[in-house]
C-alpha cells in the first residue's frame, strides 16, 4: 500500500473538514443557539451569514501561510506506542526558522530521541510515517525561497512527488471550503454540511472566551442515536472558535474515527492561533491517534508542536 494512500487518509480527512457547500438556510434553521447568541441574533447577528462564514473562511489558511514568511521558534515532542500502550519511541527538538530576503531556513539547536525512532542510525530515516509527515509539513531542508505548491496531478510521479501532490491538494480543502476531498474509501462522508450527511449531526453556535479572546463557537457532534453506527460518519466532533471582533479563526478541534476492511483509525487534533502584530499564526498543534492499515505496521502516536517568538531577530 503506497504512502500516498496513508497521506490522503491522515491529512485529507483532517484538512477536508469544512470542504463543502450546502443549503445554508436549512442548516441555520436547525442550529442550536445558547442564550448569548440568541441575544446577539436579536441585535442583528445573522446565523445564515455565520454558517456561510464557517464554510468559506480563509483566515485559517492565511495563518498557516504566514509561517512561510516569518522567523520564529518551534518545539516538537513526539511519542509512539504499541498496541498495549507501552512506549516504543520518543523524540524532541527545539528549532528556529529564520526568514530573510524572501528565503527561509531551519536551525535545530537541541534534539534527542529514545527507542527505535529511526529505521537505522546511519543516514537516519524515520521509522514512523507520522514523523515523516510532521517533517514534511513543518520542517525546512536547506534554504527554501519558493512557496509554490506541487502540481495536483499525480500521473507519472514517483512516491515522493505523489506525497507532495497529496499534501498540497488536501491542504486546500480546509483552507478553501467547497472543494471535495479525494480520500480513498471515505467517499463523501467528510461533507458534514451536505443534505445526505447533516442528518447525522447536531450543530450549535455558542459564546465562549477562548485563550482570553471572546468568541463565537461553531460545533458539530454526531447525534447520540448514531454513535452506535460508527461507519456512517468519519467526523465525530468538530469545533471552530471565531473571534467576535473580526471573525478570525482562533482555534479548531477535530475527532475523526472510521473502520473498514482496509484500515482503521481514531485521531484527535487541536490547533490554536495567535495574533502577533497585524498577522495571525498557529501557536499550538496537537495530534493523538492510531492508524492500522493493511500491509502497514500498527502506528499509535502523539505529538505537540509549539510556535513562539514570531519576528525574532538574530543577535549580532
């Protein structure tokens, strides 16, 4: 089973969560509101416009794109386990991305690992596919002066090029809602706002302070009567926090779970954003989950990435 398949599963599902268009009026009519939002609605807050924003927002994409053109620190902590929950390997690293004159490069000033994190010590290669994907998405090899995405067609590509193409294509799905996910064997189950899928979910809009920011929160949860039918849905929980002042996305959480004859997975993620100066950036990303794919080794792991010191300057 090729790596592109696993890539599509792992990131395609996560990045396709909001990749649908829908009947906004029908969704708005079924959304549950808390008392604060009810008051806001009476003062002009439009539920339909907010639902449309949930599906068309570009601020989340822009926050990640901002990472390509800024200097900052980022630390990662990874752990991998066997089926009995015994830790098999771990890894940590402290890094700096330097951005100068349109180019970026990465400096690792502290790192270490335990257990069988690498396949071999000479010319190290990651043993775990999740670690390879982390490196592909957040690390820079050498000096990079271009942000061009790989072409979306995978015809005639080798495995590495196909992996790049999958990641590039699938990243667009969360950042450009309305595009469908080309995720193997999932079909249209990620389209939670579609007429077919929305009957499985409870939608809510509430008010909440999130990391000191006053937010509206859009939440989708599988209805209790469908929790005993896990194969009908992939997205079990989705929450998005929008700042009330500018409707910038401040955070998202996901829980994804599915099982077929080919694979099984259960993954949870959390992503927080922060404003630095006039721009927004990811400040925290966490992942916790397992994958069990035919012809691949069972893989269960966690990782957390923390970003800080945006705009840092080199000391002379």
